[in-house]
């Protein structure tokens, strides 16, 4: 009597002669199909890399300070030295970040600089190369993430019914590897790669451990196989039998042991590498993930950068992350957590994986909601799983068979795609474009004044623009308002602490009078003051000065002085006009920054004032020409 498992099995092998002859006839066709599939699998990663590079090089907007100050600034310091002008924030001075990530970009910077020297590029071309190199690098990393997200979706949902059995054995790389620990050696290799990447993700961002704890718990508790490999000696091979009902009981002790040992080995390798890299960067032994958790959770320093409602991720985080895919993602999460037909052959191999992804997508935001400071980027690692979960409801609705309400669904699909396209264009080319455009303008000033330093003061909320990674030229010397957290105060005093930027915006004119004094009347006076300051302190004006605070602790701050260029947002211009009346400053450049901003301090575009008479005159002439053009357009009815 046949066993129940084999009686319910669906096999891919028949021994009767007619079937063999049919297989022989279809071999050329199958070979051709295999070539087509191979070509497609090669074209997709190439397309994704090309698309991501094009996207990265076409972005003209500013998103988050951390994309520069937590990667490119320390990378610049690693590549070009401590005196290269990089802005190293408090996280790096207090060893909260792993140096692995910026080390990657440091290598890119060094290679780009060497290539520029070899090709003898002009200063402008040298700057453009250093701007583009890290963008291209990150684009390749993003494309690889896209590719393996697609691969996981391919394994999860399958391609065609006749490929289903082969797809089942390769399900979902990382997640299914944890479940199929007992499989062949290739599975063990994939599991090892998965665990190495998981450990690296947790070292780079400690909160990623929440995602992997969810997946690890599933893997340690449940063990399911999509079938069984039966050895057939007479064909010198095996037969894969796909079961129609699978066991979802506890994992066996050997399976748990293998998974735990693999995790320990891979985790130890990554931690050892991280310790070595951090030792080389910080010049002392340290473990940034522990310090990150200590400062942000125990000391509550993250609250200094904002406090959000408990429901932020539900009401703002997921809507911002998914936009108009939100309904499909919610349906996908619900269907994965509460499957309607878990016993079907098609559902079982993927149901467990979808359940794991859905559980992580719910639990991680839930846990992060207990932390007062919240940002949508904290749940970015959940975006690929959410896209995979939303794929099934999306295709079921728009491409159901037989088709229903075709015209209405086509119109809705067109609306969704158009909305996404418009949002992409707006956020990458229009919204907050002024910070990057301002630095482009300042770089152009540096190349036109190569023999003299160009000095800049950024009177903006801290980290409103990139820094040395976009200033590039050593002749550009600048200072900016800071927003260091209250590291020297007990947690009970954090709520009343005001950083330098806060103090400035309380009363800009008072702050300027207190720290900078009377503005210079011409560029000669301004340069004379800088020279006098450097003579008095014995260091360059934009260097760091050590001082002892009121409690006897040694601290650091940057000196402030009037510079050749002042950068601030338009909402501050009225006060600056009053304070700088009678000085040598005037408008040299103005950049549009989108329609409004959630931070009132960043509204009104970005303005650059300078003391160079030629630049002020050139700006005035351009404005007059624009005024004439606008008047002519209104006259003919175009404006």
C-alpha cells in the first residue's frame, strides 16, 4: 500500500515510452526556451543597474542629511585625511556608527581622485567625477537589491505551472533557506550568504535586528519542505516529489542546531571584521551597535531631533512609504497573516514565507513605535517585503481572469502609474532642489577664483545642505550652525536644551550681534577681520578651537566670522536685510526650493548674499532681464 505522502504527490517523472518520445520531441523547444530565459535573467540586472544609475545621476533634490553626514563625510575624511574639511558629526566622535559603510565610499573617492589625477582633469571635471562616483556606487547596490527582490518574488509566486516544481525547491533565498536547513549543500551555501548579509545589516543599522529576529523565530520553530528528493539509481539521478500537504510542526533538534551554528559562525565573522575596521577608523577598540543603542535608548538623545505620535508609522510612515500601493499592501499583509486556503498545493510552499514577511512588516513598526523619535526611513528595509506582499492583490485586481470592468480598471491603473510618475519627478527634480543648486553655484565661484579662498557662512538649520562631499574644492572654507545633542547634560535637562541653531532662530539679529558683531562694509574689511582672527588664534578661521566649559570639561567648537558669502533661507531675508543695511553684502544668487516646507525655518527658497561687486551686479542684470521677459510675456498674453 502506498504511503499517504506518495499517494498525494505530484511528480514530474513518467516512465511510459510515449511520454519519453514526447519529451525527446520537445527538447529542442525546451532548449530554445532555456536560452530565452537565460537571456532574460541576464537582461534584468543590466536593465536595473542602468536604470538606477540614470536615476541617481538625474536626482537634483535634497532628501535627508544622513545620506551625506553618515556616509560621505566620514568617507571623505578616510580618503583624504583629517584636515580635508569633512564635517564629522557627534555620532562619529562618540563611536555610534560602524565604519564599514563609509569605508566603501572612501575607496570609491580614492580611486576617483587617482583617476582624475591620471587624466589631468580640470577642477570642474574633477568635482563632477567626485560627485558622480558615490552615486553610481550606491546605484549598483540598489540595483542588486531590486534584482534579488525580483528573484524572491519569482520564487514566491512562480512563473508558469510547468516550472512550479523547480521553483519550489529554490523558494525565497534567505527566508526559505532558514526553513530548509536539512536540504542539500547548495542550500547551506545560500543560508550562509543570507546570514552574512543579515549580520552585516544589523551591524550597519542595529534596529535591523528586529526584522531578522522575526525570521529567525519562524525558522527555529517551524520546518516545512516543499517536497522530497527520491533517489532513482536506474537513471543515475533523483525524482522531486511535491507534496500537496506539508507538515508545519516544530523544527527538529538537528535543524535548529545547524541554523544556530551557522548564525554564530557568520555573525562572528561579520563582527570580527567590523571590530577590525572600527579599530582602524577610531584608533581604539569599540563596538558601535552597543553604543548606538545606549545613546539612543538609554540616554534618549534621539528625542533631541524630534518627537512623534505613537501612531506615526501607521498614519504617516506606511502611507509615505507605499503611496498609492498602500491598499494593496494592507490586503497582502492581511491575506498572508490569515490565509483563506492554506491547504491548497499552490498556497502551501509560499504561505509560510508570506506569513513571515507579513509578521515582520507588522511587528517591526509596532516595536519602533515605542521609541519617541520616529522617521519613515527607519522602516525602509520593509519596503521590498511590502512590495512582494502587495503584488498578489495588485495583479488579482487588475489582471483577473476572466477580466471584469476592464475599462474602469485600466483607467484606475493609468491613474496609479501617472501619480507615481509625477511624484517621482516632483521629489527628484523639484522639491528641495535649492540646497544642491546652491552648492553648485558656490563650486562655480571656487573655480572662477582659484587663487583666493572662498569663505561661506551657512545661517540655516543645521545640516540643511551637504558639506565637503559637495563643496569638493579645498579653497571653499565654510562654517555652519550646529545642532549637537546635550551629551553633557543629564536626561532630565534634555527637554529644555537649545542647540546653536535653536538659539540663532530665537533671535537672529541678537545672535549675529553677539557672535559676529558689526557686519563689514566691504570685502577688504571682511578679509582683514579674518586675517586678524587667524593671527590671534594661531589656526585657520574654519578650524576647531578647544575650550573648557563651566564644569571643567574640554570641548570643541568652530570659530565664527563674517565671510565672503552668506547662505540662508528666504524666510530669514527680511531680518537679514535690516541687520545688513549699510554693509557690503547684497544678493548674488537665489534658488527655488519647492512649494512650502514642513519646517518653517526652511521656507522661501535659498538665498546667497556676497560682497563681490561684480557678482552682485551680474545678478542684478539677470534679474532685470528676467523682469523684461516676464513683462513681454504678459504683454502678449503668455504670462
